[in-house]
């Protein structure tokens, strides 16, 4: 089964206008987007700027959205608004949303469900903390998070699962190929057992956590790793190398 390579850059709460221009110029000059889904997730304030300046092959993602379409929810953005100006994807369940902003599995599942219902594609993130890995809870935690997300999924063709071990995010400590393959296989097996083998064959499971130009090639060759969700390195010229990892 060949799944299309997926490479998304999560800019988090970084970038100003000048950085947006630099990042897009790097993509224009060094990536052609052939045989790959290339996605960028700028801060909400820059979504429209990116939409108007990005190369056509680059797909736009938001870093978050709310579980309602409209109403009295100060500070929130709805899927309907994101779609209104051409956003295709939304990242949901990122560990920073879970751990810094206290988002629960239940809220994330509701957001996934609503985003899909409105027509967005979803990058749904799961992953264990360092303490959970050290106490052999990785499989349990990942399966529980996945189960909760799956309960909100109505269309698996619009979902990418991002396995992002919390201990690898922004730390410079990348999962070893064995650790990544083991977790990705576990995720795919859970989907085969609890959703369907067809969905398990087709759904893309991408890795995130300290991915860079030096480690992306080896990780991209793993059977169950279908691409990356990249944080820090997506703000630099290295992102082009990661987008081209399978070439
Ligand atoms: P990182 O972040 O690449 O900076 O580790 C990954 C992420 O949070 O998606």
C-alpha cells in the first residue's frame, strides 16, 4: 500500500510578516509539491496572508478551531470561517493544546467531529509524555487518545493522525526509528481492529517531534511513517529538505 507523503509545518505562535515571506520563498524555490501533500499551519493572524502568497501546491492549515460554527465564543475561530477563505486543514489535539491549554480528550473529539462535519480535513495529534513512556504506558495512552479521536471521525479520508511523543516535541530528542515504527504500527493495528482494515491501509500516520533535515530521511523510510508534522524546523530552510525527504 503506497500512501501519499504528507509533510506539514506547524509554525506555532511564531513568525511575523517578514518570516512568512521567507518561508514561502524557500518553498517556492526548493519544493515542487509533486507526489506529496505539503501543508503549512501559520498563526491565525497570518492565514490569509499565506493563502494569498503561497505556491498553489501548498495547502493551508489552521492550528486550532472551536467546536461550534458561530456565536458568543470570544477569541475562538470556527471551521466555517477557516473554510470561508480557503483553509483546508486544521490541527487538533496538539500536545500544547492538551497540556498548556488543558484540552481534554472529550473536547478534542468534539472539535474533530465538528471540523469534519463542516468540511475541514483534520490533522489529529496523539502522543505520550516522558513519564508515561518510562512507566510503560505508551500503548495505553496512545490507544485511549486514538479511541477518543476515532469516536468523532465521520470520514477517515479527511484525517491524518500525527504521532507526536511529548518528550520529543521541541526538545531536540527525536524518536529512534524503532520507537517511531513501533508506535505507528500500534496506531495502524488499533485502527485495523477498531475501524477497518481498509481505513488502516489508507490512513496516513505522520510523525512529529524534533524532525529535522538530518533525521527525516531515515524516518520517512519506515513502513508505517507516512510523513511529518514539523515544528521548529518548519520555520527554517530545512523545511524544504523535509518536504523532499522521499525524493
Ligand atoms: P518540533 O515540534 O518539530 O519543534 O519538535 C513538533 C510539533 O509540535 O508539531
